C-alpha cells in the first residue's frame, strides 16, 4: 500500500506540480517517455531522461512505474486500465491528477484518471483525489482556469533542487524563477511563504469513533 499516488503525464510533471509533497511514501505513474524527443533546441534520449529521474529517486526514495504510451498521442481508452491496475495494486490514500491544461497528453491523462478513480465495486476506492497545477496553467481559456482550494506549505528550495536534477526539462516557459513566483503567490493565499496549490476533486473523511454512544 502506498500513501500517495501521483499520476504524471510525463517525466517532470510530478516535480512541477507536486515537488513539495512527493516523498518516500509516494508512487509515481509516468504515462509515457519517448525514445528520443526534442526539448528546446536539444534532443534527449529515453535513457538520459531516466538517469535524471534516478537521481531524484535516490534522494526521495519514491517508487515509479513507467507506462508505454506514445508521447503526444496518448489514448484515454489505453490509459484507463493501466491506471486502474496501479490503483488496485498500490491502494493509495490520496491520488494527485494533472489539470487538463493545453497539452493533449495532459488532457488524456486527466480524463483517464477521473474514469479510473470513479467509485466502483471492483476497484480500490481512493478517498482523496486532488488536481495539481502546472506552470502552463497560466495559459488557459476561461473555463480551464485553475482555481485552487487546498494548499500545502512547502520547502521551495527543496522543490527547485529536485527540478534542477531534471536538467533537460528546465526551460524558459517553466523556469525556476517562475516556479518560485507561483509558490510565493500560493503562499500568500495560504498565510505562508511558499505553498503548492491543489483543487479538491474528492475528499472523504472516515471518522474513528472511540466509544459507543449510549
């Protein structure tokens, strides 16, 4: 059983959105990783990307699962059973799903996650489901604007250190300074210096009764 499950469209989204809460009780699903892919003006191999994330795993101690989906061509139908299997195998207490954003893979992962996390008599029920934000959510249509209602105080220096280990992914439109500024804004909304923000999709509490009521 794992306490936290982060459903990450690509190898970097889990740090960009949940770098402040990821820990050694976390399992990350990476939904796909291309054999070779352009990032900025450079091309990086699958092996290089995995080596970058191995550094993060050694520091955090998290567990990862890599699915085999074609990057930029994810299929909701193909994603659903794989995500359901991980949910049933690891039985998390809380699941983090990405916003739909403007990226087609993020949209597919979001839709598949919502379906996989539905109340179902044959699937493990995850009582807490949170949607995490990404830097690209700053560019969204009116209906897609991210409106957080759950905040977690974080160590921004730790998050930026983890992000810096993904050297191939550190780019201008998701720069370290942007991540710092976003976390400062979320901190100002929650009375702390830096925070990560989430939108609650489901939050079920189980109250433990200490004694019987007479």
